[in-house]
């Protein structure tokens, strides 16, 4: 895979060419189709690396383009015929058998971001609804784990963090298909298993004003932060429940 910056630089050039003509200056530019490869049989399309790569692109494409359409949603591509196996490097976000690929979740995470961008860097983006909700996506294209820390407004005493993680350990249907022996025709049980494995790992945690997390190699990490307001019924004690008292 070439560096994502190369693709972004090409778009900068296209934007400049459009704006060089007075009659077209400022008009919106649309990317009617893009992907990480021009081939419908590139093995990288099925990987977690592809998901992290797309996360980086999505953080920047809006700087030059009014819209950008990923090519395509599913793996059945008319010019190459129906695929022989569930995973074969197809263009799409969903493998044959209705199995979401890791890249599917990159788009799902970005869909949940808020309208106000507070931070955008080489490895992450953080947004806010302008009130008390924060959301962000972080990614790791390297072969080493990366650690991050976010600080939230101190006016709120406690924050509830919901995180969704997609990486090679938590959400890797390609590896599980390989572990199953790479069956060309999935049984109903195998298909259900791969659909389950293809889901992100979802966790919640309570923190005061900072949130520290690690993004594994080729991983994508989505988070939401909301103020935590205790509304338990009188007499209920969560810690006593766990202790069996």
C-alpha cells in the first residue's frame, strides 16, 4: 500500500486545478469512487490494516472533497463474477455471507462522530456535540502498540466512556476463517460464528477527567464520553451485589 499522504496530495492538486479557473473556483469536488486498491482481488481489503488505513483517509478527505464514495459495499463485483470463497480480497465492506470486514466498522465509527471537530492529528480525531458528549476515532498503522491519553473538562466529576475496538485480536474474521481451514462454502454454523467474531469489542469504564487507552497494531479505536449521573434506586449497592451480600 502506498502512503496515504500520496493520495491526499493528489487531491490537493486537483483542488488547486479547479480553483485556478475563476468560473469553477470554490465549486465542490466529489470523489465518486475510491478504495485502497484498484483490484477486486487484493488480499489487503480483508484485513485490519485496511481498516486503519481508511480511518486515516477519512480524517482528511473532507478537506478537499464535498463527498467521497467507497467502492464498494459488498464483495460480489460484476466484472469478476461471484467469488469462490468468503474472503478473496474483494472491494467491499462486507464479505460474502453477510460478514462485516474490519473496514466496515471504520465507516460505522465515523458515522457516529459529532459536528464540532476539536482535534485532528496523524493518529486520531476528536469531536464534540458542543455540549457534554465527546466522540473520537484513533488508528494505528504501525506494527507497534500506541498509547493515548485524553483529558475532559473538570466541571464534570465522572465520565462514562464507551469504547469499541477493532483490531487483529478482537475483530478479525479473516483469521478465524483461516483457522477454520478456509472453507469455500460456509455451513450455517460457520457463517454465524464469523458474523459474531466480526463484531467490535465493546466495553465501558468510569473515569474522572482523563481517559488512557492503547491502540494495537493495525487497530481502530472508537470512544464516546458522556457525563455519568448516578440515578440508582435507594438501597441498591452495586458493590454489595458483586460481593454477594
